[in-house]
C-alpha cells in the first residue's frame, strides 16, 4: 500500500512539473492569443467603428437601392494604382456599409505583394477611400483589426509565427489535460474541488481560483485550442477528418475553357444573373475575380441558415467567358465532414450563436490571463516556501 501511495505521489509530481513548465512557456503565449481573441469576437463591428468614414455610408431618401454591380466594380477599378491588380469584391453585410474591392500591389522596399481595400458606396458608386489591409511581413503597418488578427494567429511573425502558434496550441492541449489530471479529486473530495474555500489563506485562495477557473472553462478551452490548431494547420485537420467522412477541397482546381476567339470575360451583372438563377435565395458575400486567362469567377452566396457569417460554404465556380457553372458547392453535396469543418470557425469566433456566442468568446479570452496569473503566483508562493525551508 505504501509503495502504491509513493508511486501515485511520484506520478503526480511528474504531472505537476509537466503542467508547470508547459504553463510557464506556452501559457505566456496563450495570454496573448486569449486577449486578442476577446477583441476578435467583435472584429467586424470594431473595424467598422474605427473606420466609419471608410466603411459606413449614409442612406439617402430615394436612393435606397444599390447601383448596378458593373458600375460599382468599375468605380473601384478606376482608382487602382498602375501597379495594382484587383482580386475580389466583398459585399456589404448589412445596409449602410460599403463594398470593399481588394487589390494587390508590390510592397515598397520589399519583394512580396501587399493587400489593400478600396471602399465603394453601394448607393452612389462613389469611392469613399482606401487602406492598406495586409503587409505580410510588417504587421505594424496594418490597421488595428488586422494587427490584432495576425497577432492572434501568428504573433505577427508570418508563416513561421503560424507554426509557432500551432505547436504552442498542441503544448497547451497537454497543459490543460495535465491540469485536469491534477484537479481530479480523490473520493469524497469532489465538493472541495468544485468550490473556493471560504476565509482561506492567500495561498489557498490562489490555488482555488486557479483550479476552479480551469475546471469550469476546460470544455470550451479544449475546443478553442483544438479548433485553433485546425485553423493553423487546416490541411492536416482535413486529412484527419476525412478518415471519418469525406471533406471537400477548400480550393478545387477549376478553370475556364479558353475561347477559340478573342472573347472577353462576361460582365459582373451576368455573373450575378447566373448565380441568382441557381440560388435565388441568400445573401452575397464575395466574388473572387479571374486572375489569369483560365481563371474563374468564384461567387459566395450565403444561405441564411449557414453558421459562418463571413465565409459562405455555398459557392459557384463560373467560367469567365461563357458564364457556365463549372462547379457548385452547397447543401446538396455537403458531407458530414464538410458540415463539421463548416462549424469550426464560427464556433471558434462565437458568431455561430450570435451575440451570446461572441460574449462567451470575449469572456473566455480572459481565462488564459487569469490562469497564468494565478498559476505564476502559486508557483512563486511554493518557491518562497522552499527557500524558507532551506534556510532552517
């Protein structure tokens, strides 16, 4: 019996050390990820509020209808710099917002492309302004929302940072699991493990806060970590999910048929006509433009019941010359794996459950900070006790 008790204590010491070192290293990064995640729960309204002159427009009486889509696109393209290349058009997600035309251009004093947005009033087709959105190497040039976003998923260190965050996420997974093992109560101690002791010492209060914060948030934390790792390494995640159910490729290689004569691409109004004939319901989210002679129009038209508010699962790949639908992705060909993948991002951001979900994510983003602070304080308390014992 004594030998079994010793083995249990040694095993607990091992879990405690693993939890401590993972928490001290990965936990510090987790604090940054959590706090930025709290802000990103409301990234769209935050961005619109901070950039209201660019992104919001007034709706004048008698001019409540959108201008023709070709006029809107032409207005944006007309303001492109000579080195700019239009890549896509984001539709307003509600009344009173502008269209956003995305374009790429060479980054100054660098060897890569950066991305900009031109905002266009849908009711007048007038350009309201433009901004740099993404400098892939110099995060400090980005607007606040994208600065926070890139800090969240890459620490602002581009591809290398994404890998770091992904592996940190795996470390955090083990940290949370070891914390759950350490929390697991012995028979008859469940109530103590679930509550904070009244009139406790500072040391006991710190310990109770750490374990209760951790336990009551563990399910959501595990999901956020796992879904975050998936979003960092989607190709591996899709491969794993496809073991259980097929998953549609995110970007299938669909190409337009080259015309025999010098045929010009169809108009954007024709693209919308083709889409509306196939999907008369829903709301437009985005049109990706053909980027070469064999490129296609990729149209995202969200179904009203889709959980993802920004990135529609329902999409059409349309030949840029003849307007034929080359490939369609919608609920009729959605597999169980597709549905699982479709829910991951909106659950990760909270948008799947509207304002309630976003508030939950905002609160959960503060949990890593509370766990890290209480964990570090508890570690320092133990070190102080050991030093005092060593001087006796």
